[in-house]
C-alpha cells in the first residue's frame, strides 16, 4: 500500500506504509539521577532532546540512532527509561508541517 501526502495541491511525500513506519521516530523519556550531566551528554552527541520537567529528558531518536543513543544513556545513572512510538498521524503532521521530504 502506498501513501501520498498532499499539501496545497502539491505532493509532499509519497511512500509505502513500510517505509513510513521504518522512518518513524521514537521518543525516549529518560529520568536520570543527575539531570545536567545526562542532558549535556545527550545533546553533545547531537541528539534532539529537551527537558520536559525537572527530572525528565525527552529525546527523539530515529531507527538508525537507537544503538548509539542506548550507548550514550549507559554512560550515566538513570532512574527510568520509557519509549514512546511516533504515531502515523504524528508522522503525517511532521511531513505536512515541513512542506515536504522524500523517503
């Protein structure tokens, strides 16, 4: 099955469902013991991340970077690590908002 995303009469992206699912990002919620050390470690490795509360970091990781991200968080103590999968709706909104990418 193919999916075509159209914005303002133009094709923004066209791909099969499998390729779209492969490109879905995962959001990792990290609760480290030392917030500053963990946050600096994550962003120094060029991961997109933000502090979402006083004790939690949210990092957005694509499929190819998961192993590198896990190795990064293994370098400091963590209280918990949770994974959120990007929905196809969120993926659609990401492409729609950007104005186009090709998979």
